[in-house]
C-alpha cells in the first residue's frame, strides 16, 4: 500500500527540544532538588508531545491532518493500455476509437501519458494524472473528472483496475483518528459501529452507499448492492507528530501548545521520581485543555458562519 509518510517541516518555530528539556530540568532542580538524565527527559517530552497531539485531534484540530489514497493489489496497472489517443481540454474528453470501456469503468483511475507507448512501464515518459473516469460518451470517447492541462497527440493512457479489497491494513499509517473517507463515485463513505456494520445488508435503503468500520489497524468496507465498482478511496486522517532527539530540532507542535507539553512532561518526571506534587500541574492541564477546546470550537464556528454567508 503506497502511503506517503514523507517527513514535513515541524509545526514549531520557537521552541527547540533542548529549550524544553532545559526548562524542565531547571524546574526540577528548583522545586524538588532532584536531577534526571537529560536524554531520559527527552523521551518524556516526546511522550508528552504524542499525548498532546492525541488530545488536539480529539478536540477537532487538524494540525496533524494527512490524506492518503487507499489502494490494494487489484488497483495496479491493468492491461487496458491504449495509444494514439487525443485529449480535448475544453470538455475533458479523451477520444480513442474503440476504447473498449463501459459504464462499469466509471470511477476507475486513469493515467495519461505524453508519449506514444507507455506499455514499457520500466521507463515511463511524462505522466499527467487525470484522476478518474467520469462518464462514457460513446464507444470512441469518454470524459474524465478533471483536465490533464495538456493537449498532446498522439498520446496514450492506462486505466487502473477498481478497488476490490473489503479489508484494508492501516498499520503503515500512524493514525490517531479518521476524519472521513471518500469514494470517487458515491462521495463520503459512511462510518458505522460494529453491530450496525454487520447488519447493513439487511436494509434495502442503505444499498446505494459504501460503509466502513475500523477495528485495531484494520479498516472494513461494505459496498451496497446498488453500488458499482469501487473507485478511488481517499482517507483523511490525523497522524501522530514527528518525534526528534536532536537538541536543536523544533518541536512538531505549535508553539502556543508547548506549555501543555511541558506541564505533561513535568508530571511524568514527578511520577518517575515517586513524588506526589502534581496537583497544580493537573489543574493547569485541565484548564489549558478546556481553553484549547473552546478556541478550536470558536474557530470552526467562525469558518462555518463565513461559509454560510458566502452562500447567500
């Protein structure tokens, strides 16, 4: 499953790992006269960052939002390779005599090449991804969902097979929670509980949608009886932050949330030392989390109101 876990720039721009560790070590010395190995405190800081990221995701923050296409083996390149095709950019139509596609191919992904023969997949030429097949116009033409942005002739394209797996392994992703899943033809894939998921096939009114349920690292899909081939599945999810050990690395968390990270790491330090002086820290964390939730909710409400106003 070709997920993209390429590291991105950390969210922080002020606080480095060393700054946080030094702050905690200085506090320990003043408040408890105790010392801890700075390397061990680094570990506790990283645990605190992960804990804070989980909280932020549960509070509907999209700080760690990512997107991935859910592919499987059957989504690999098919034998449906066609050359000598032309592309009409104005109406998003590919013209190719006797293309051989049918309505069952709607929603399948397609790759458009600027060369004449992309069948030599070991050294493909320039690729223009066209996303999915939108409709079949005739036996000699079909429409795609978005323009390739080019009009090259002769050209070629490759149609990818549909998604067929009803179970998808998510273990390659570091998923905190799933925001939503969409499918090319039916729109949003509907989340269900385990019992509801097991009984969907009993309800005729639910057979025109796709549903999902997660258990551990596995995502289960149910395709309604009225749904054709499953097109591209796109997963929107929150991942865990990047964790660093280099002193000069910025933290992968927004700087305004670092006080929450520091307070959480301080509690871990006290617990490790067997000291029970964390009541004020717990109160600070509770108040800080309440403040953050309220701020995120206000921001979302403001965006929602702005969108509603723009529609009128």
